[in-house]
């Protein structure tokens, strides 16, 4: 099949000619294939109009997902054997709010947890005559499959005060189960703070309530003074808690608390809040107001960030009633010091990858100021994210797209490699189109050959990416071969 170059240029080269690219370059199947690891879905969004998403880690081989529906009137659950399968899985309603009285108002942010041999759904609900009189409730089921009927009637979770309470989660650490949630505390001029207590059972707290975070920083008080939506991830000797802050429009963002894994989690002094947000609106990727996240693991065992965001900034009316906060997932990376690296909310497109030359497998290709380098411990992790997309010129070619600057592509011109903005020109199309072949040093990896020179390849040379003409030696071939992760 020949490519319509002008059509490709008009589309920015990202997706216009997907049918001209071999399936191995575009599929998000988890099956192993040459040059590709087990793939994490990057279907974007994963599920439309599901805010506050919560995805379990696999239980008996199944992922289960719940989240807020735009009508705020019910609790839904879907399940699938893969993360990508959640996109098309049948969704079932396990509970609807009553027509009147308690819990007859807004239903927000359900979370689904397997504790022992039972399922629990923690959710926030208002009353029919005051939908914003939000309190936290819990559903319980003895069934193996949480999508089936038979959930017990909701019970009210009793916390520190009879006040605005939402976004509860639970986790176990060193044999103790904890409850973590957001609440408006009388006497504190905020909309919600974060609190923790130990549980005697999934239905009841056993210790006094401890406040661990209050919105005071500039990025936490935009529109509303909010700390909410906590999510827990225990890794590398620390207990990490992400949370969301500010109003639910494009100002919504995520912050991070952490405590040493050996610390007393019920001592507020054990917790440290980072001074800056760790996940925010990104105008380049067109993702606005990312937040209210959860964590799961991918089919390859790696950590996965689950969150919601919008594809646009401008909202008519109250953003709380704009339905288009969509569920999204992306891989979570880790710095060498054991801290999480979130990068940026990823925009639409195919599988996000990192490239490591075989002669420096502990390093990755990244761009800084649009120059290509090969480095380790890249804390600006999004600078090392790329996508293979249909080539701008030539059937069967690929272009290498920057993820955090989606209008920029890897360009080889006069022996120099840079990330440069898209241009509708033949010389740009040739310089940004490559032939992807099995790796010269290992056929399960990849090599990228220049379009106009069958002997020239992208190669690693002492921390730089260069154009080289590898000989037959092993070292030359390894410099021109890249592992995908």
C-alpha cells in the first residue's frame, strides 16, 4: 500500500496511515514480540466518563474497576483479565441510591477492596434533601465475583466528626489495617484535609483520628482548599500517599506524602509532604486536571497509575457536572533513590516506550532542550518517553514521536539527531522516517535504519545519539541496537 504523503502531513504524521504500518508496530497486545515488552495499554482514554477511577490489583486473574458516573446515582463495577479489556467490559450496577432520605443525594468516588474472603466498596453519599451532605458508607459482599448481586445494605463509616467526609481508602501494612480519607474538620477553614486511623475490621475504626495533611500551599488552594482522593503505594522502604488538590477544573492536580515504612503511621510527624505537585495539567499533551488516582500493576508486574483527566480546559458551568473526566492509565516509573516518577499525563496515541542501547543497557535515550542524549536516572522521566508512529514518508517506515512534546519527532539531518517540530516538507519527512528492523545485535530488539541510506543507523556514542555505519563487529552492532522498555 502506498502512502498519501500530503494526507500524512496534514494529520501531523501521527495516525493518518496506521493501516500502512505492520501490525507489530501498533498493537497493544500483551503477547511477547520481537522488540517489544509485554505491553501496557495506552488506550486513551481507557474508559470514558468515569471519574475518580479505582482499579484493583488482579484478583484470581481479574482486574475490577469502579468509579464515579456522571449522574452520581449508582455504583458500577466492570471486570476483565487485562487492563485493556476493561475498556470494553460489560459494566454492572451493584447498588443504586434510594429515591429519598439518607444516601439519596450525590454518590461519589467508590473504591473496591478485597479484604480476606469478602469485598468492600467504600463510597461517599449525600442525602436526597441535601445532596452535598456527604458522608462515607461501605457495602459488603461475600461473593467471589464483586459484579454479582447480594451486596449487604450500606453501613455508615463513623469517623472523627459528623461532617463532610469522602474519598476513603484502606490498606494493610505490617499486619495492621488502616483507613485513610478526606474530611472537613470543624474549626479548620478548609474544604477537606487528610486523616488516618487504624481499623479493627473493614467496617470500624479502633484508634483516634489523626490529621496528616492540610491544604496550605498555593497549588492546593486554587478555587477550593482541598486535599482529597488519597491513594497508597508501599515501595522501597516508604509508604507513599498521593492525593488531589484544588478545584476540579484544569487546576486540579496531585501531590505526594510519604512516611518511612518503619514509622508510626498514626503519628502526624511521620509524614512529609512534597512542596510541589507531582502531576499537573499539561498543555502539550492536552490533558487537563489530572487527579483522583489509584494504583494497580500491569500484566508485566510493573506499577501502573490510574487517574482521570479531561481533553479540554474550558468548561461551561460547574466543573463537577462536566461529564468528561475520563479514566486513563500509564506506567509509573521509579527514580534511583526509590521515589516515584510520574512524568506528565500522556495524550492520545499508541504504546509509550523507552529505548536503551545494548552497549549501555542501564541507560535510556532522552531529550533535553530537544537534543538527544543517553543517560541514567532520568528524573524528568517524560523526556525519555517516545512512541513509534507511522512514518511521515515512505510505506512501512516509522517516525519516533516525543510523548511530552507530541508535535516533535526524532530527526536525522547532516548526521545530527534532534527532536524537532513537525513541518510539512519533503526533506523533513525523509529525515524523520526510519526503517525499523530486528536488532543488529539481537533480533528481539530493534535497530532504526535511515530511509535514504541503507547502511546508516541510529547509534549510541558516548552518551550521544549519532548516525553511524556499523561494521560487522559485535560492539558496533550493540551500539546500533536498542532494547524497548
